[in-house]
C-alpha cells in the first residue's frame, strides 16, 4: 500500500488563519495530507510565510497582471495543476472564480464561509446576522460551484449570538469554529467519507440536507 499522502493546494489572499489550522491539523495527525503549495493573489499575504514555514511551496499569481478573470484563472490553474493536488482549498481567497475554473476542480474544490449557509452568502455576514436578530450564527464548509457561496454544504458549526455581541466578537467566535471544522471536512473528503455526487453531498453514503451535517466536537474522525 502506498504511503504517499494526498496533496493539498491552498489558495489565500491574506493572513491565512484557516491555512494555519490546516497546517496544525496535519502536524498533529488529524489531517492525513501533505500541504504541497500555498498560492496567493497578493505578494504580501502573510499566509505565504505560514506556508513557507510549514515547508510548502509558495507561489504568487497577481491578479493585477492579467487583463481579465479568464486569463488569471487560466494561469492559476496551470500553477495549481503542476502540484497534482487531490484537493484545492480556498482559505480566505478573495477572488470570484470563473465557471471554467470551478468545473475544472469540481468535487475537489472546497471553501469555508462565515455564516450558516444558505443564510448570508457574500460579505459582512456577522453584522447582517446581528441586524437580523439571529440567535445562532456560524460557519459552513461547502463544495464550490458556479453559484457564489451556493455550493452544497458538507459541515456546519454554530455559535450562540449573545445580546452584547458585536460584529468583531461574533467574528472571533465563528473563526474559532472555522478552525475546527475545516480540517475535519477536508479529511472527510480525502477519505471518501464525504463526496459530491450529482450535485449533492453524501456523507457515509447518506444524502445530506442543504445545510450539511452539524459539527459534533466529539466527532474528529
């Protein structure tokens, strides 16, 4: 049996705290994978340093050097494919991807979004949840499709919204949950526990609802 670990390529645009959670999960054995490369569209993204420290290859594909999204995504795909990844992980990658890019990685392209999708797709999720008077907020790991933040959900984690919460305090609580569920969901996908088939997510061969499954802190397999 091959001892080669499946390769991950992680795309970032900023500090890379979810990237760090992935690095930590690999280091402590919760995530059985190799971080092959970290790629950013911004040269000064601190996440590149995190990747370099972890021993991954680091690359910058600066979107400002391309005339349009199609040409940027075409170059990005070439850079990614050189590493032959099992999965491509979006971790704070602040670019809207073209349909061709998404189709190229269909079923192995993951994102994490700071809301309980399908609620609050897009930006400013924490303030929007507060403004709506939500009792619960959270994060969702989902497969990426051509619909922005609309891909089928794999895993969600919730936090309680307190009356004294601000967008900043809520963001901090949600980010802590993101760091728990993203490595877990990636591991599920790598082992085949979770997979995308005909547009729906199967977990242990059971079809998940649109909101995915809910995170249990005891379920770390």
